[in-house]
């Protein structure tokens, strides 16, 4: 059955999804500079971000087909082509999930690695150990992390990819919340920073989806959000009560790798000798757990 043969309500829903998908792709295309994907800017560029033909080139799809997609034409979209477009536009996990939801398609690689986190960047995270370090965006999504950070507040590896978001975890995850000594103050500050950051992304589906999810799950968040407080400055020193090694006092240093999208590597360096020793112990525990898991896999194989 084609879209035109569907009952009117389903046909209307499909049309809405097509228009949402078109707007979503345009917004993402316009935010990526040619330099980020290895293309020359050229002297006569007027288009913000990439041109349609450049996206088509990067995704190895036809220019006409991609243009129709951004025009909300009623065309069939395969999962393989959606995957190629997501990679060309450097989608993170939330954006990729939203793309496939709008296209009413099944993601062939759900929970896959985020396109903006290159193998080289993952090597940097590993080299920073035993200091905890992670890659985040302005929505507080945790896009990648090293072994020390992965065990600092809870076992991140045990969580679903869509739940690896600092804001979500601070409001909803019991162990994560218990590791934040000044929880009430932290919740207020994070909510105010999220509201300030969202002003630049107010119509973007991934931001709206996270906001709706938090409002549905947490009365605390709803109350703080309704205060309309904003905060842009970030605290430089934090204290965490790690469930495995106890209190650690750290300074956080953000290193931006995608300034326009707010993609940053955040490194947590110890502020005293006790914190340094506890982070080293946490790293040793993470390495031991990884090695034990590898042995179990080898035995099972």
C-alpha cells in the first residue's frame, strides 16, 4: 500500500513526518561548515553550512533524490540511505534516532558509535587516564568516555545509550544522584544551564524530546524548569562521592572540539593528593573489570 492509498489520518501523519524530516535535515545541514567535513569553502559561498549537493556527495546519494527529501516529497527512503545521510551530517545518537523515527524506518545500527567521536578522539580519552574524561554536547549527552569516567558516579556501560545523559541521570538515577553531595544546588544549576543553552535550539527535535522526557519523569525538574532561571557560567571545581572509592575533588576543564554544536572533551583533574589516589584506584578497578570481562568472553568462546 502506498502513502496515497492510506486512510486519511495515516496519510496526514505521514505527511507531517515528511515535513518534520525535511526541516530537520535542513537545520542539520546548515549547521555544518565545509571545513568540518574536509570540503573547501570557496569564495562565493552564500549558503549557511553545507549545500545540498555536498551532502549528497558525502552520503553517496543522488542530488535530485536528496533535494526531494528536503522538499518533503513522497518518496521511499531506505534504511541504508538514511544511515549514509546520518553519517554525512555527523549525527549524534539522539539525532540519528530521531531521523529514523521521522522516516518511520528501522535503524540498521541502533546504539552505534557517534559520528562526531572519531577513533583519534577516543585515543585521547584513553591517554588521559587515570583522569576521568568524557565527550559531551550542550544537551549533556555523554557521547564517549574513558574507563575512569565510566565508573566515577555509576557504571555507564550498564546503561542504555539513550540514558547516558548527565541531566537525565542527575534527576532520575539513584546511584548517580547519591554520588552528588550537593544535589539540590546541582539540580538547580544544571536546569538553569540547560534552559540557557536551549534558547539557541528551541525548535530542534532532539532538544524538545529531552525536555519532554525530563518533564514527564521528574517532578523536581518540572518545578525547577518553571522558574525560568538561566545560568551560563560553569563551576570549575566539583566534588563527587564515588560509590567505589569515596569522595574526590576535581577541577573540570572543557576542551571544545565542535564549538558551534557545543561538543567538548571535559577532563576532571584531582585537586588534592587523596583525590588523585582515589582516581588512580578507580582506574585500576576499571582496568581489572575490563580484563575480567575479556577472560570471561574468551572462556565462553
